C-alpha cells in the first residue's frame, strides 16, 4: 500500500491550531487569536464549495487579513469538481492550507451529503481529495471523527484514513469522538459521545508515518504539550474561544519563541486598528467586541468591564473609543 501523507519537511508542521467553529472563528476572532499566538494555524469557519461557486460576493467569503497567516480554509462539500474549483480559488486567494470537513454532524449539512456523513462514503471522499490535490499545490488536510453511527470501529477508521491518505491527504485532524447522525444535535455530538484518545493513539501507532493531530477536550497548554508527546499536533476549539487569554503562552511553551508579556490591555490595543478598519468599511464594533468579551475574565471587576463593553459596543454608532477606554482601565489595574 502506498501511503502518501509522510511526515516530511515539505509543509510546515503546525504543532497547535485553533479549530474551525461556525459563527465563532470569523475574521475578527482570528485577528484576536493572532495577537495571542503568532505561530499557530488558524482556521476559517466552514465554507461550502457550492456556495463559493455560486456566490456573487466571493470576496466576502474568502477575505482575510495578511496578519491571519498561517491560515487554513475549511471547505465543505461532496462534489469533486466544485471542491477542486474551491481549492484552486483558495490557493489563488493566498490561503496556506485547505481543510475538508468530514466531521460536522448537523442535519442541514447531512442533508447536503457532506460533513460527517461522508465518513460512510470513503470513495466519494477519496475522489474529492484527488481532484483537490490536482487543482492546487498547498496542503490538503482532513478533519474527521472516530466514526459515525454504527461505522465506528478501529478497522473502519484505519481504512478510512488509509483511503484518504492514498488520495493525497497531507494531514489528519481527528476529533476523538464518534458522531451520531440520528438522535443527537451538533452540540450534543460535541459532548455526549465520549472522548476516546486511545483510539487515535492506536491509529497513530499503526500509521506512524501519517501526520495526525488530536482534537477534542483539550483545555490547557499543558494538556496540549502532553498530547504532542504522542501526536503531531493538537487542535483546540471551545477552550480557545471561551478563554483566549490562557493561550498567550502558546508561542513560548510550544513553539519555543521568546516570550512577549502579553497583557489583556496590550491585546485590545493591538486590535484597535483592525476595529477602526472594520468600522471604516461600514462594519459594526460589536462584531469584534463580542469576541473580546471572553478576554476579560478571572480578574477583579471583570463582570463590570464586560458589561460596559457589551452595552456600549452593541450600539450601531459605537466607535473604538470604548475599546480604548476599556484597554486603559485594564492597563491601570495592571492587566
Ligand atoms: C460553535 C461551534 C462550531 C463549530 N463549527 C465547526 C465547523 O464549522 N467545522 C468543523 O470542522 N468543526 C466545527 N466545530 C467543531 C470544532 O472544530 C471541534 O472539533 C470541537 O469543538 C471539539 O474540539 P474542542 O473540544 O477543543 O472544542 C464547531 C464547534 C463549535 C463549538
């Protein structure tokens, strides 16, 4: 058997990544996370290949700021030609990687025949990956589950991964729980099926040459460091969104970069120019401020500051002065 996803220097090795999350990992959240970690790979929300094909406003779907690099676009779809076209567009637009979503269990996604249900259709996935690989020169990665419904055993998982690898997948991000496509909603599918890291570890042991990143339930940098002793990468989702400040030591602890003392006030000040640019383009401050809220926790008066930020930024006429004020208050309090 020819396995193509060798560990090699061909592509950068991102040890840590921030997971794609629909309605959360928009441009503004990514700009916030980029202040917190310069080295980690950031993901877009899932973009459906078909939507990209028919969209009259592709810029809006594809645009990102230069500082967001390295950035992976997550695509959804089951049509090899549309996915190949989307992959080519993503490369032309400047994305660093492309990720195929084979993990989303939502009924809407299932009815479109993509996301997690494709774990049951490895031939379709392989032909999508082959066409995507042919259409561009950047890495194509796959994010998937341990299994779906009754297709949930170690042999099936390995066959699925082998088939993707032969088709050209460069890295696997495995959300270490199965998904039930009937009976559980997407939120329940992120909590009820138990995490089974040992099954991903078994796969890694049997396929050491594949680049395998673990996802699911990683809550601290130390947990990620432990994960990296076994796996090639660690992906963090909800814990990064809900508690962004605890990740400020990623670059020093994981990427061995010299440590910058990143206070909460410094992070907010660095975001202000992006907020101003967004306002200049008729955007609303709340689009940005809603992500900043989670930065303000575990300090005295956090609740009051969050309330102030939340109340004042939801007004459609809000400008960056409120961000400046909050940053100053935090700085004065030593945060
Ligand atoms: C609100 C939300 C939206 C999500 N949207 C996506 C998505 O669009 N694509 C995807 O592959 N995973 C999506 N996920 C799943 C996450 O990427 C991740 O696999 C999951 O949350 C487990 O990681 P965690 O325990 O670190 O959060 C989403 C998760 C959440 C909480």
